[in-house]
């Protein structure tokens, strides 16, 4: 795995995040030398889930109001139905994602996290994948949707579900190591 020593990676999530889709990329970033930080809608803790069952609580490193896209080298949007829906409904989070996407820095998104990118209107002209039920939403937002384990489009890494995590984590770290994509 490429080294991403010292790079700061924002993981934007809230209650309902799919725990494995937060934990595995987090671990991959940390093991490659990066510094993952949990950014959420509010300070405190969030409740992760294992599908429909409660998982661990996760401590928030930074509330969205205190986070600047400029402070991070990459962004990860984990899935979880409730997580994706709550994050896309929060204008502060959507603005954060839109501003981040405008920089060309890497974004890695899995499963229902794609809803946030569609809401931020940053998928037009991009090729990506997601949980299958987001296919129409992403196409309506201007993306070309494909059913593949992992898709990379100029720094945007996307995957469908927890079964894709090995490929997703490896590709996300690779894109973070490459840095800004013009």
C-alpha cells in the first residue's frame, strides 16, 4: 500500500453510519501513515450500525461547523442508509463536500455515501458506482453509473458495499497518495 504519511483525511459521517465502511477505510488510512479524523454534524459521539443492529459509538473529532475542507488532503464518505440520508439533508455538510470536491483532492465514497455527492451536485460527468438503489439518483445527478467493485474517476473512488472494501481501501489510499487531481 502506498504511504500517505502525514496526510489528513476527513471521514464525514453521522448516526447510522455502516460501521465496517467507517472502520476498514479508517484503518487503511492510519496503517498507510495518514491521519483520519471523524467530522460529523455535531460534536460528541455518533452511533455506528452493523446493517440494522447498533454497533459501536464513535467519537467525533470535529463538528462540521468547525471543519474546513482546506484542512484535509482527502475525504471519505462511508455508507449506511441513515447516515447518507442525514448527511445529505444537512446543508453545512453538503457545502463542505461541494467545496472539497472543487479542490480536486481525492474523495472516496462507498454504498449510500453517494447520496451526499449527488446532493452536492458534484457527480455530473463522472463515472461511479454505489449501492444499486442509488443508481437512478446518481444518473439523475449526471453520473454514469456502473456495477463494479471499485471505480476510479480522476480522484473519485467509489464502491458498492462492504464486500468491496478490500479493493475500495487499496484504491482510496492509492488516490490519496497521488494527491490533487486536475
